[in-house]
C-alpha cells in the first residue's frame, strides 16, 4: 500500500478538536503546526468534559453512540497517548425518573437491542438522604467525564515534546493569512502550509472563510460547589448534572443560552443552576467558583467538517456543541483520513456541503 505524501498542515485552534486533528495528522506522518490563542471562555477551556450516550428530556440515544464510544476508547489506547488516561474518568450516570410512568418506558427498553447494553434499571430510590429520587431511575453505563484542562495540557506536551508538532500560542489576524501564497505572516514568523485547518469552535462565526456557516454560539455556565454531606459513587443527572471531583467538591450545570450580550458568568445563570440543584439534592452546599463558556452548536445538532467550496487547501472542523468529547475523536479521524487520501468522502450528516455558500 502506498504511503501518503507528506504535507504541512497549519491547525488553528488548540482546543479538543484542534489537538485531536494535530494528533491524527502527525500519526499519519504529516508535518503539523498548531496555533492556539487561549481564550478563557472557549468551550474546551471551560466545559465539564462529560460524555453521555443517553441525553435529552426523553432519553434519546445519541447519534452514533456506539461508534463514538469506540473511537474515544481506541484513541486512548494509542501508545503515544497512554499518559492521557488518568484524566479520563469512566463513571456511570444516575438519571432519576421524574414520574412513575417513566419506569414502564425504560423497562421496555431493557429488551431493545439499541438500548439494553447502555443502561440498567434502578427500581427503588437510592441515597435518599442526599438526593431527591422517589421513583428510582436508570444508570447509564458507558459514560463519564474528562478533566479537559489537564487532558489538553498533557496532550500539547505529547504533541510538542514527543511527536514533533510545532506549537505557537498566539492570536492570528485573518489579514495575516495569505491563502493564495499559503503562508501566515504572523508576528512570530512566517508559517508556510500546504493545508490550513480551522478548529475554532464558536469563534468560527468571525472567520471570513466560513462566515456563511450557521454556527450558533451557545453560552453555558457552570458552578463548582462544596457539599460536605454529599457522597455519590456516580454522576447525577437531574435537569443539571453533578460530577464528583473528589473531597466532596462537585461540578454542576449547565445552562443553555443562545442569546447573550457577554461571555462572563451571570447571577441569572447561577440562580438557574441553583434552582435545579435544589430540586436534585437534599444537602447544603457552598458555591466555590462560577464559570461560563461558549459552545459551537448547529441547527441540525451535527458537527461540521470538510473543505472550503472554493479553496481545496482550506478546511474546517467545528460545531460539536455539548458533545465535543464524544464527537472529536471520530470526526478528527475521518477528516485526517480524508486529507491524507485514505478515505474518499465524509458522511453526509457532517459534511460542510450541506450548507451552501
């Protein structure tokens, strides 16, 4: 089998999608430059890192749930990235029933091959002194959370120290990009490229190459709380999620806001989370920290990947919404295989061509 030719890729955006794109390409023998401008409110910097395959009010199975879980697990088993594993916490999610009638629905799903391997019934209330769950619920099994701050820091160390990726921490002005000459004339030097990949999350809306894409910035707020009397062996999901961080500290949220005037945390966001939190747990807690971030969402709730319709050397990977941890390993693999020529096309559900310029 012919080896793919070596090209130089400039990846702009050092969140989860950008780091995974860099990893996929360098593992395929390509030369990679990763450029990131740390933004405190970007989704990867703030997100809880939750990965869950049964979501939404009606408990729908996530799109391609089994494939996405497999791709996440496969990436974590790559020898070069084994040191990422301590940042990944596999932990079941307990989802209480809102009413008795829900039990019948989920009991029927125990015989449904699409669902039966993903959950187990909890017929009676659990931890009643700590959480409000009078009707029992379900344990969602193949799920958990990633400490994204630690994960991304370690990933960049691997990429730069072990795999030869050149990393620059800088803000790229679009006027610095001479796409016809394939060079970035930045303040830290001239960076040539054969291909340019944008992995900018919600910032895509200001990208002149892809401003026509219907990326919807969605603001989410999170709280870190300390609840000394709360000791849970699972992640709780009841309107808000509650992720155990250790020593009775928990991450809880999130809000979903498409209309917002700024990206900072708000009193309204705090109040909304606390309202639902008070309906989920029976114990006192203290707010330790509040954060806000902006997710890149799409109308059809599918990511966007592909090549610019006019410039075959400019590409994009974006639109992961709340499911970046599950979607990024899969989409980055598809995109890398497309770019090096080992895959001919992307699935229609994610392809950029579904949006016309």
